[in-house]
C-alpha cells in the first residue's frame, strides 16, 4: 500500500508535477503569448502618446512661429524672427513624424488634409515677414486685417484637434486592450499559482498588485507629466503674449506721458515713430511723418548764424555713437514757429550689434535759456551795483563776525585790500564791536536798522577805524540773511565825515536863509500889494476917464455935425479935439488891457479860430489906414484853411496891433507884407514885414517893455509904449510865442506863433447829417425862440444849421454879453445858449445879470464852452446855468438839453397863473 501509495504519490507527484509542468508550460506559453499581446498593446499605446505629443509639438511650434512673426511685424526687430525660423524647421519635422506615427487611414487622411493648410500658413507668415523687411507696413497690415491667417490657424487647430481626439480614442482603446491582456496574464498567473503553490499564488498576487500599482503609477505619472508639459507650454505662451502686449502698452503710455519729445528712425533715416510731444514741437503728426526722411520732419538751424545745423541722427547712424546738439540750436516747426531745443540721439542695434535705427530725444529749452540768461543778467547787475555803489558793503559770518566778502567801496573806505579783510573779525573795522562782544552783546542784531531807516537810507551811527589807525564817523545798517542754512549779516557802511561837516555848515546857512527869506517875503508882499494897487488904480482910472471922455467926444461930434457948419478955424479946433480924444480913448483901452492882464482877470476862449477869416477881417479894417499913408499891403493866400487854438477876439487884437505898428512906423510909400510858415512840431507863424527905419540891437532888447517907446517919444507918431507889451502877454496867454527881427535902414519883421488845431467843419457836417429831416410841426404850434450869445462865427454857424432843421424854433444871435442881455430883455427867448468866454463881460457874469432880472430869471440858460475842466463846470452849474455843454458839440446831447430846457421854459405870467390855480 505504501508502495502503491508512494507510486501513486509519485505518479501523482509526477502527474502533479507533469500537470504542473504542463500547466506551467501552458502557463508559460500562455504567459508568453499574453506578454507578447501586452507588449504590442504597450507599443501601440506608446505610439499613440508619441503621436499626440508630436501633434502638440506641431501646434506649439506653429504658435511660436506665429508669435515670432507677430513680434517682428510690430517692432521690426530681427531678434523676434529666431523663434519663427526655428519653429519653421520644427513644424516640418513634426509633420513628418506624424505621417510616420499615424497608424490609421483616417488619421493619415486628416494629416494629408492639414498639410496644405500648414504650407499656406507658413507661406503667409513668410510673406508678411518679407513685407515687413521691405517696410511695406501698409500691405502687411492689410494682409493681416484680411483675416486669412486667422482662418488658416482656426482650420489647423480644428484639424489637429480632430486628429488628437481620434488618437486619444485609439489610445483609450489600446489602453483597454493592454488592460485586458494584463488581466488575462494575471488570471493565468493566479490560476497557475493556485495549482502550484499557495505561496506562488501569494507571490503572484503580490507581484500582480505591485506590478499593477507600478504600471498605474507610471501611466498616471506619464499622463500627468504630459499634461504638465502642455499646461506649462500654454502658460508660457500666454505669459509671452501678455508680456508683449503689456510692453507695447507701457511703451505707448511712456512715450505719450513723458515730457520730452521722442523721434525714432530706421537705418535709412526715415521716421518710424513720433510721440505726442514730438508732434507738437515739429508740427507733424505721426501718421503724416512715418516713412519720410528725418530732415523733412526735424528742421534745425543755428540760432546765431541762422544756417542749417547737422541732424545728430545722421551722425549716429553713420558712426553708431551717441550724439547731442550744441547750444543755440533752433527747431523750425512745420508752421514756421521756432523754439530752442536740446537733444540726445542714440543708436538702435539688433542682436548682432548692427545699427538698425536711431532714437532722438529732444525738448523745448526756450524757457530754460531765458531763465538762465535772466539769472546771468541779474548776477551781473548785482555785481555791477556792488562794484559801483558808493557805500561800503561787507558780508559777515554770524558766528564770530568773520568777514566773508568786501566790495571796492569798503576797500577804499578803510584802506584795506579785500584779501587783507577776508577772514578777519569785523571789530577790526568797527572797534566798539570788540567791547560789545566782551560785554556779552556780540550779536550784530543790536546794529540792525529798522525798515523805515533802511528805506530812507539811514542806519545806526558808529565810529570806524582805517588801516592807518585814523577814526571817522560811519553810518551802518545791518541786515540778516540765511545762505545754505547758515546765518550771515550784511553791513552797509557810509562815510558821513563830509555830511557831518556839511550839516554843521548847513545849520549856519539855514539861519541866514531864514532871515533872508523873511526879508524877501516881506518885500514880495509889498511888491504884490503895490502891483495890485497899481492895477486896481489903472483899471479904476481907465473906467472913470471913459465918462468925461464920452461927453467930450460926443459933444465934439455934435458940434462937427451940427445944423450950422463950423467955420474953418472952428473945424481945425474940432479936428484937434477929436484926434486928441480918440487917442486918449486908445490910451485908456491899452491901459485897461494891461491892467486886466497883470491882475489875471483877462478872459480867454480857447477854440478853433480860422486864420483865413481873421486875416480877411483885419485886412478890411486896416487897409483904409494904409491907403491914407500910401503904404502898399500884401496878404498871403493860404493853401489850407488853417485853424489855431486861441481866442478869436484876442487873435484879431494881436494882428491889428502889429499891422497898425507896421503902418505907423513905416516910411512914406513903403510896404507891409504879411507871410505865414509852418513851425514844427504843430504850430504856424504869422510874420509882418515892414520897410521902416528898423531897430538897433539895443532897441530890440527893450522892445516889449511897458511905456518904453524906444526913443521915439519926440517923434510925429503918438503912442503909449504899452501896445507891444499887451500883444506879447496876450500871445503868451494863448500858449504862443512872439518875437521880432530888425536891421537899421532896412525894416523890421514882427512874428507870432500859435498852435494848430483841427477844423470844426466835420462837426458841422455831423450836425447836418444828424438833422437832415426837419421836425414836423402841428398846425397852430407856437414858434419858440432861442437866443445864442457867441462871438465865434464858426460856432454860430453850427448852431444856426442845427436850429434851422427845427421848424418849431427860430434863432437870435448876439456877439457879446452886453448885447445878449439886451436881446434877452427885449425878445424874451424861451432858451438862452451862452458862451462863457465873451468879449466884454463873460458869459458867467451875463448869466448872473439875467438871473437877477425879474423878467429874465425864468429863462433856462445853457452854457456852451470849450472849457472842460470839471472844477469850472461845477462852478458854472452852481452859479445857475441849467446845463453845461462842452465844445465840440455832441448833437444828440445838445438836442436833448435843448428839448428839456424848452419843456420847463415858461414866462412869469404863466407861472403865476399856475401858482394861483394850485
């Protein structure tokens, strides 16, 4: 039994071993076959992964090529082409690898479909690069905007995505096959192990588990690695794009916000970029400037020579060095405006170091140059003042009172050179400072002058000491200042030695002058009182003499024109009485004129006076006198109606007096010539030339003295000797000059000058234009009367023409104040227009007389005068004038004042009736 058992056991063992061997052999064979299947599945899976990775690499290379090409398009920098060129070759390799790795016909068909798209995309990129290299940016931009490249890329992405998706499906299928093979293998191993040994099973199970874990980890790690690579690649691309966009935005913001102008050119000196400041300074916009030669945009000249300056960009491109402009360079903008500039130019290099362009940074320094020049001028001015000022100026350090600077006046004042004083204590020059420092009062604030004292040039009085040891009085004003955080004092010193001596002498002289001034004042008062008394006496006597003289001349004329003609003897006596009387009246008038002038009571009306009219009037008055004496008179023909700013009556008085003297002191059958000439700047000279005996130089010096007849008192011609005195004073009051030239035996020339003024004719024409249409008057309207008291014909003509346009008004005129008063009393006008400066009594006096009269007090009186002084206008209105209008007349104001005066003008009877009714 044991043998059988042993045999059986052996058989069983053999059988078991045989079975086990068979099983092992079968398992080994099955395992080998399974391993072969698994290896094939692993190889296919690896091929699928390699295919997916190659497809990702293809897309990555294509993106790198696109990024490099885009960077080159934006910047023109060849460095951006390196990833593009490298990616081009990589794309071809990846495309070939994919063709080789693709195992399915569908995958190969997709790759075949992608090939033309890839070729078209690479061709378009190459074309864009070529366009950029040829600077055909417009064509490149147009090609990019066409969107063909984007459509190609989208098609490629879609094709590659479909390819990857199919490969990932194949990968999943092969992974499933691999897993199935693995499971079969493991099942065989487990079954064999169970049949062989439990330990083998355990070992197999452990081996299976360990193998499964390692494989899972490897698969997981591989997949994770691939995903990380892809994510890293995508992140790098995104980062690169974001960085590029950010850099472009930063560059644009930087160029737009910096205060300097930036101009960029290529290697051919053609403009490629202008920032806003450069656009403003050059006058060119970036759109119009791009592609133009830089000398058209950046036009610079030398400020002093006005010759064209060398553009630094040309030097930079030629030599590859940094360049800058010299001072005094001016940029001329497109509109012709100019500004001074400073700049710096640097080259732009590619990766190989080749100069591919230049960048020019410049700025407007017109204001800086002006400020620098102003600072230099101010410094030079201050230094000149310090060098030329008569006062000594010393700057001290507050600590220790050490001298820092000394001006030339201080050197001269103390006898030291500047080098000897700098670094010394100030007490060397002002000894009392030494004792102040010892007594604890070392600060110079004690000697500071007040603001009022400094403003008046005064300071504190001290005693100075010169280099030779002599002492002298000084006036010192100290001011505090801070320089670079350090405290200083500035002392202004003035030597008052001479002033001290002058003050002493002045005090003595002042007392003498006070005494003399008192004497002179007393003498002046006496002289003024005497002169006033003389003028009053002459004025009173001339008026008092008129009354008896009026009776003498009146009765003598009655006798001459009586019904019984006088006898020849009586006729001679009457002629002598009349001649003496009229001469006495002339003498009285001249004395009265002189008295009025000397007392300052003469009235003048400054207004435009026509010399042509005055000359004609004087000619008509004086020619009969000349004809009686056989004197030939010649008057000028004026080439223009000249007007002078004067008093019409006084101009006639001056001209008649000079003409009458030229006739009176002429030789028999002589001649008198009146001439005129223009005198600069704006005057006219009237000359009266006679053929009399002439005057010696000594007589010319006494010509205008009162009561001096120059030795002709015993001559046949009568006179007072004051006519020329009155004439001279009248001319001077009117703002003119008078003089004479004479030669003994030849004759004399008397002349006077007056200032020219504009004619009043435009004013008359304006009045005519303003009143062309007469005022319509209703039937039955009462005609109102306006009285105008005026001695100037031109002014009278103006008002006549204005009143003539009013059908409801009539105008009366009077040439002086007395006649105006009589007309007002007789005609009872509704309104009176009164000139202020009238011959005889003034308009102001005439107004007061009319206001005092009960029959004329109600009449409104409007003043018309050339005097526009506010004080005189206020005085006239306070005196009783209704309105005060200044010449030249403003028509609207004149008419308004006249209408208002007519409105309130009513006779006394009407006023009384209204009062009773009320």
